[in-house]
């Protein structure tokens, strides 16, 4: 599954809040423009009405001044209409019929009233006020009404809002360009890092030395750590292949020599006698190949082992039974001391069986001429199950313990592959346990520890 590019995500993270704020400011600007327009135009209507009342009083209702006429013609961008009638309701001057919507109460003395109305199908804003004055000898409260189309106010609000929107759009566009180029500039080290990695060959696992921003240093450290792990794994694999080839060379050469000896035998009896040696060499080569494959499978397979209950008491019993023939041939006794408590672990039964079997083989193979007893015990301790394989043979010097634990390592060169302890240790670690060697006394004790099943 793919996600949006980092460039797009960063740009959106910056611009989306900016757009949201700009929209909120735009809405506030429109409302503020409407409020200001209402206040401005209402003051214009009031000043126009006062000018009309003053001119009508001076001219005794006959005419208004040129200045007032100009003011009426274009007050805040649009014409203003007026109407005046006397205290007795007689029309004095102006337009014949003023807009008076239903529901508006009559104005009282010196009261000024603003309201909206419809005048000949058009929305208008109306100002009505009363003023005590004397016109042509008639004194009393005269009523003045002035009005203007609402479209004039709406056009003013649209113009003011449009200017604000243009400024904000230009600002947002400029910020968007700056952000886009800024993000590109900020991501350039990552792109350079990508180019540096893509230009490498598949075998180039050197650490990345390129300078990178602080935010990506952790990523580069992780990559370098991964490269180091892969490099170590490849070196280990190459070493394993080299050692395996070296270890298999002699058994295969022996099998080939025995096969040639059988084929060149002068008689059937000689061929039959030599075929026994051929069979022994083939078995040694097969055993070595199987152990190599087991060790490689433990090393290369990262998957968790199958989880199934494994009874170590039963496994030890079966391993000892499978070594009856070999132990009888060497005149060696195998002794089993099983745990009285349940000795069940959760593990891969095949792997565990092979680990314990390898320890038994190792005791027979390297115990020496004085070997007479191999004691395999099962016990529980501190939430773990342990299997101890102890022998009374030649043992291993403390300085040779690291050698015998290494692959193909042997304290004294001889028979065997040198893989038994390596396989047992790998199986133990694969299941969360460990392998320990005790070489303090006569013989050798190898201990496998596994977490007990809960």
C-alpha cells in the first residue's frame, strides 16, 4: 500500500490550516464589511436628511441648495430620495409617497428611525425622523423621510470583500509557492541520500558517510546497522560455505577412494570386504551433510519454531534407546535420570531431539578410550527445564571451551564433524534457552536449558 509523497503531505499540512484560517478571516471580513457599510450608509442618510431639513426650512419648503442636491444625487455611491410632510400631514416637498412598511410605529418627537422596506419592488434602507421647525409661517413637528436602494450598500460590501479576497488569494498563492519550493529544498538531502543508495551495487554494504539533517540521522544509523548485520551474515555464510566445502572434501574423497577400491577388487570376497569401508565412509559423509544442513537451517530461517508441547523425559528416553547399538559397541553405559515433575516445554520436537542426540553422539565420539558412562538427566529449576549430558571421558580443558563451541571446532583433531555442540547451542538459543559447558572435573558436562511451559 502506498501513501502520498512526503512533499505533498508537508505542503498540505502547512497550507490546509492556512486556507482554513483564510476562509474564517474571509467570512469575518464579509460580516465586518456589512456592519461597517450599514453604519456608514446610515450616517450618510442621517446627514442627508439633516441637510434636507435645513434647506427646506430656509427656503420655506420651495427648494434645496445645489450642495444638498449633489449630495442627494450621489451619497456613498448612489442616489438618495426624500419626502417631507407638515404637522397636519400635508405634503411639503420631495417624492410623493415615502416607503412605510407595515408594523412600524409612528415616530415620536425628535425620534429617529432606521428600517428596511420595499419601494416599487426594490429593497431600500429608510431613515424617518421628526424635527420641530417653522416653514412658511407654519410651526410644528415636520416629518422627514430619506431612503436609498440596498443594492448600493451590497455593491460596496462586494467591492470591499473582493479587495480583501484578492489580497488573501495573492498572499496564499505566494505562501504556497514559498512552501512548495521550501519543502523541495528541505527534502533535497533525502533525495541525495536516495541517489547515493540507488547508485550502489548490491554487494556494496559500506556504511553511509553522507551528511544528512539531524531528523534523518536515526534513519541512516538504522540503515548502517542493517548493512553491518547483512555484511556480518554474508561473511558468516561465506565462512560457513568455505568450512563446509573443506569438511566435506575428505569424506567425499574417502567415499570415492573406497568406491574405486571396490570396483578394482580382484575377487568378490575382496569387494565385499571393501564395501563395508565404503558404507562407513558414506555414512560419515551423510551424517556431516545432515548436520551442515541442520545448522544452516537454524541460522538462516528467521521464522519462529513450531509451538507444540515437548516432553523432555520422553525425548531423553528415546535418544538413549537409539544409541544402544553404538554404546554397546564401545562398551559404554547410558544412564537416564528423569525428572519426577513434568518436564514439558513448548518447542520444535525435531530440533530438540536432534540437539540432545548430538550431545550424546559428542560424548561417544570425543569421550576417549576411558569413557565408560554417559549420564543424561532431566530436572526443573527456576521456571526452566534442564538436560545435563555428563560423561566420565577425557573431558575438555577450560582454554579449549571456546574452540569446541565454534563451528567445526575440536579440542583434539579426530573423528566427528565438530558441529554437535554448535547445533545444540543454536537450538537452545532458538527456543529462548542456552547451552553451558562445565569442564572443571573429569569428563565433561553439557547443560541445555529451556523455558518451561506455563
